[in-house]
C-alpha cells in the first residue's frame, strides 16, 4: 500500500461523507466511525481491496439507506451491488442509488441467489439486531464464492465500557430487553433510549461462530468511541470527563478484544 493510495482513499471517504445527511449517518454506527476516522476507513477498504479476488457482485445484508453499500461499491469497483433489508422506506432510498434490493427477514428467509454468486458479502450493524445468527451466516457462506470476503461490523460485548458496567452491577449497553425502556444503564453512559440491540459477541466468540460456518478470520480492526458520541449536548459530558474517556479509550482500544466494535474481514474457506 503506498502513501498516495492511502491518502487518496482517505480524501475520497471524507468527500463522500461530507454532504451526507447527519440523520442518515447516525443510523449506521459503521458510517459514524468512518466519518470520525476516515484514515481507519481507508485502511479497512484498502485491506479489502488487496484481498478481493474478483469484483463482479457485492451483497450488503442489512443495507439500510445504502450509503455504506455504495461506498464499498465505488471504492472497490464492483460492477453490481445488492442490498437486503426489512425496512421498505430504507430500501426505496437504496434503490434510488442503483442498488438491487430485496425485502427479506435475515433471521429466517433464505437469500434469493444461487450458490457461489458473490465476491463479497457485508453485514454491518445487523447481527446485533437478530436473536439468532445461524440463517444469516449459513446463507452468507452459501452465496459467497470460495475465497470470497465477508465483512462484519458489530458491537463488541468485550468492550471495556461493557466490562466496567458489569463490574459495577450495571447492564452492559450492548444488550437490551425492551424497545421502549432502557434498563439499568450506567449513569456515565449517555444513551437514554432503546436502539434495540439484542446482544453481541466477544472477539473470541465471533471468531468461533465464524469458524463454525466455515469462515476464516483474516483481520480485525480495533475502533474507538467516535468524537460525536462524546460531544452530546443532552446530557452534556463535563470537559474533564470527556478528555479522560478519550485518553483511556485511545490506549485501551488498540486491543481489538476491548474496542467499541468488532470490524472484521473473513474469508470463505
């Protein structure tokens, strides 16, 4: 990877996200991280670029509004991009960007594609909304070509904030039991409403479940807390506390097992 390639990719990501509506970015934790750290996004995309064997078709499971799908398609040079979601409003916006969409329940429905059809499958921020992952993982493996890439971005149950929360007797923020109420969240955590996170996995757990479905983990990218998450006005976070959290997060999140999210690239065996 040359510096020129890395810098060019970083600039492209900055331009791509610059004019994107903030209300759309916040619907994707992965896009929020990419906007906060375009250098990390460039590093991830260039790793994908180096390991892709072909670029005919891309499939995004839980595509939402389609912005992340299009970012992958444009940077990596895919000829076609497909998106799956259960939200019709979001699928309509994805269609406007040229994504070939399908309305499906990823926890139950089979994917309407033949075996070994895609060169890359992505699942960013969808697994943590499912009760069980078996259908999604088995179908992702089925439709991927041998050696195809599987990109996952999901909350990390082993995140250092979750560990401290449990140690102090609070509910870890990555596990919720109600769509209406938040229950026993730590007072230092800013979220005050449900975002319907059912559960998540630790790094070792994620590697193990991927292996069970014949995926080999190639790379894990550690991620820190996006700056925007510490700049909330309601409730405000005192400046001293904000700086302390940033410093701790910067040091701890160098270790993928303790980072905010698990951003992983795996290969179909």
